[in-house]
């Protein structure tokens, strides 16, 4: 029963069953405790997992490697790196054979807590002969770095792997590039890509998406386009994320013609566009003062049954306002209200500016009250968060 709770992450039921067995003076086995701790781990209850480990010691029940792995993993999910390191030390003291999953869980706990040095130390102390274990640990820590945007550690890990002759997997390279992209370090993203080529690891759609997005964030449109051209010559299958990254890179540079070209390529290659694609293209048209194209895209998007967002209307209204087409801008604002898309301060400010252009001061005053209402809502939402 407890094993079933472990598989289903029903940690409360598992704890109740352990308590029931104790009341009945039924001795719990190592497997029983391990299953209960696994249930706590899947439920993110690290305190309960450690409590069960302590009860095991009091009952003089020897924990096994499965018990410790589950405990460390539970600690890792809650960034309890000290507890994870203590469990790793206990494994050595109990002379249990360490597994790759043990190292992965401990390294992940350290990375999640921002303890780079500890994570690197554990990675380097792994036996060099255990290549498979090192690959798994490298993949685990690289993925954790990607999620936390720890680009420095992710790139440093790859350097260590090369020095220690550990074969890095595609996941590790992509994670390092992804961490650099999230950290807006586009130049650093080029290093793991270069190392990837040197290691003869084949790039995929995730690789190119992260690289193009990183270059876009760094406003290096030329390099982003170079990667896009490289992608065209490869056998990598193009997807929505790749196109979105490329369109966003064009949008940040104000290259509206190229953004529209990319957008048309999506349908040519039978790649489904989404609201992110549309928002980026309309935003690029807004920056280029192409209000007619922005209006046309709004109409196309509405007919395609894609859900229009506030960001979509903001870009289109701003494009019309900058193009001196105040009637169009106010019409978009009216359309927005009719389909119940909630405006924000950016929407209202652009619409107010359009009213000023058209001498519609009464409409402008009405919009001022809308802006005040939006700002009050934003302040109330912000206060609830803190």
C-alpha cells in the first residue's frame, strides 16, 4: 500500500500508514520507509522525508541507497542543499555504493540554492572512470543552470567536462546556450555552440532557437540571421519556436520587412504560427511605422481564431498613433473593448495620444479615467504579491 502511495506521490497517506504501523507495533522495513520517503519527495515535502529518515535510525532500520536518493531529491526540490550534502556524507559513512542519480540529485540541490562551488566540487569528485555517471550529472546540473539562468556555471561546467574528457550530451550544450539566452548573454552563448561543433555533437531545433533568441536579445540581428541561414542549410526541422525567435530578433532591430518575410515563410513551410509570432510581427510593424500592415495582421489573426492579447492591440494601436491615423487607433481600442480584451496603461496612453491628434479631448478625458482605473488595479495586484 505504501509503495502505491510512493508511485502516486500520496505522501499524507504514506505518513498515515507508517504511523498506523507504529501504533500497531508492526516493524517497518527499509522498503516501507523508502516508499514513504519517495512519496514525500514527489510531493515536495523534504521535512517529512528527513523526519522519516530520523525515525528509521531510531527504529534501527538501515536505510539503503534508494532511501537516500529520495531524501536528497526531496531536499533538492526545496533548495535544502545543506541537508542534501549531509545525506551524501551519510551514504559514504554507511559505506553504500553511490549511484549517478545520487550525484545528480545532490548537484541539482546545490544549483537550485545557487551554491555553484559546491555543485562543481561534487561534479569534479565523481570517479573519472564512470563516464556514464558523469554524463548524467553534467546533464542534470546543466539543465538546472538553464532553468535558473546560471549561464556562468553552465559554460564553466562544459569547460570542466572537456578538460576531464567527459563526453557532453546535446542536452548539456543546449542547456548552457539556453542559460546564456535567459541571462541575455548572447556572446557567451556562442562559446558552448563552438564547443558543440568541436565535440562533433549535432545541433537541433532547440540549439538554433536559443542562439537566435540570444542574439535577438543582444540586438545582434546580423548574427541571428547568420544562424538562421545556417539552419536553412542543415537538416534540422523548423518549428514555431525557431521562427518566433527569428521574428523577435528582427522586431528588436526594427527590421519589419524581414519580420514579415519570416512570418510568410512559416505558412510556406507549413509551420503553425501562434500569438507570439503575430505579436512580434505587429510590434516590428509598429516600430517601422507600418500601420496598414499592422491593421491587416490584426484582421488576419482575428479570422484565424487565434486569441488576441493586450500586447497585440498595444502594438497595432501604437502603429496607428505613430502613423497619425488616430481614427484607426480609436477603432482598435473600441474593438478591444467589444471582444473584452483588457487594456493596460500602454493601451490607454497610445489611445489618449491618438485623441489629442484628432482633437477628441472629451474622449481623451474619458480614457484618463480608464488609465486611473487600470493603475489602481495594477497597484492592488502588486500589493497582494508582497
